[in-house]
C-alpha cells in the first residue's frame, strides 16, 4: 500500500480489523475475544472502523500491495460500474487503510438485514477489489455462518444471520463519550481506576482474553496483571470478567495517588503509559482525509449510491483506525491542542456533509456513525 495518495490496499484476513470492532469496547468484546479459540484475541477485520492494535500480516493470495503481484486482476468480463470520470476516480480512492472483503460485506448490510450482490460488487470494484475477491469473501462468510446466499452472482441476495447482525450492533457509548470530552462535558475527577487480576495457568485462554479485553477498553499495563485507566470503566471490566467466568480473580480500586517510577504528575504518567505519538499520528491521518474529502465534495449536489458508499467506507475505516486504540484520556492528561478533538470534529462535519448528499437508505453501520457524530454538535 502506498502513502495517503496511493491506491487502496485490499486484504482478506480474518485477523484484520473490522468496522464493527471500532465500537466493540463495550458489550461485544467478549464474543470477539472468544472467537479466537486459542485465547488470543481475534482482531476484527479492518477499517475502519474498522483497526485494532497493529498486527503482523502475511501476504496471501488476496493481498494487493506494491510488493505483491496482482494475482487477481480485474476480470474483463466484470467491468467496473463506475466510470473513470466519477468522483471516486478523481479522488484516486485515497484510503490509507487496508479494507478486507469482510469489512466490505459487513458495511453493506442494509437495515432489513440483506445485501444486494450487484451493489456489493460495484463498491468492491470501486475499491480495487476483483470480482473473485468479493466472491471468495461471500463464500467465507457463508461458510462461517455469517451470511445466507439466495441466488448466484450479481443477482444474488445475501441475508445476514443473527451472528453478523449482532456484530453490527454498535455500542455508540464510547464514541459519544469522546465527543462529550471534546465539548468539555466530561472533565476528569482526578481518580485513577485500577484493575488487577491473577488468573491461573489452567485458564490461560480466559487470562489472555481478559488481558486483551482490558487493553481494548483503554487500560494501560502498570505491571503484570495490573492495569489503569482514568475513566470509570468498572462496569465494562466487570462484565468482561463475568462473561469469561473469571470474576473471582478480579480486583478493582480507585486512587488519586498514583506513582509510576518517579512520575507523580498525571500528564507525565499518561505520556509514559499510553503511546500518544502513535495515536496522534492516526488522528492526523483522519483529519487529513476528512478535510480532503470535504474539499472534494464541495460543490457537488449529488453522488451516485456507489460513490456514496465507497467514500463512506473509506472515511469509516480511517475513523476506526484512529479511535480503536485511543484510550479516550481526559483533556487534563493530554498535550495541549490535542489533535484527536480536531480530527473527530472534521470527521463529523464531513460525514454530515456526505450523508446530506443522498436521500436513500444507508447500511446499518453508516447509520450508526451518523447517530454518533450528532454528539459533536
């Protein structure tokens, strides 16, 4: 994958990130942690929306990047549905995140729980995915019990199963909380929330899942089995432990007196415990993309549905990439003029502008983003 102005990179990997995962810091965390089987958290497929902490990826037969040959070129028998003079090609599809076919599938589920195959292939083609890639993604989703297929090819109608629909139910609480922080409505009370657990080796899968779940809730490790957050995360941690069956091994407390080595100043502690530089870089990418898209959309009265879905998908992917690793630290613990607030505001403005350009119904996932961004105003 090239830099921000290069072509989109496509990657089909069940350990990549997925849109719904951007919101999984709440009720759906355990389901995804358990799905790994061996105790290692199964990182949701990709964008946005949706990026977990970086994970090594191998190159498989569906990975397209400059270092990999194009094993699956676009079939001449499957022409793109978007002409080269449309806004998508003018924008050069400048997504900086890998978008797996599974992400595409989950992003295309309509409010009635169905996916129109013709529309799915059109958006996939616009994202530089071949028909073969989309077809393989459908087959895998059917085999995994995520979809039921009715018909064949572009005339097919895909039905999301309960398993996929459950994963698509976003918990907008965390995104809403971020926007509340940005508006100064969630000041820090000076308390650190500490969680400790000592799960025996005999329950190693649950221990690994507990550790991964706590990190995804924004916790930072202080030392083995001891994690801290400035936010009141106790209900979420307690539910995580209960669902994993390890509540008896969990302890929680709050304190206003935390020392990490020689550090006692809260902002200094936060800088030590969380990778703020990396998080800031992700928000810079989001800000860049949102501002660029707003400029390119300005003056446009309408978009085709395929154009709309393609742009929405790349925006959602970058938003997830920025938000998922963000512990949502209060302003009191962040550097001055923190980029996160500006990036989220730019995303909300761009999303509202984009949503206003279509009167058609939108996929479940995109409606969830619309609901969350209303908190920015």
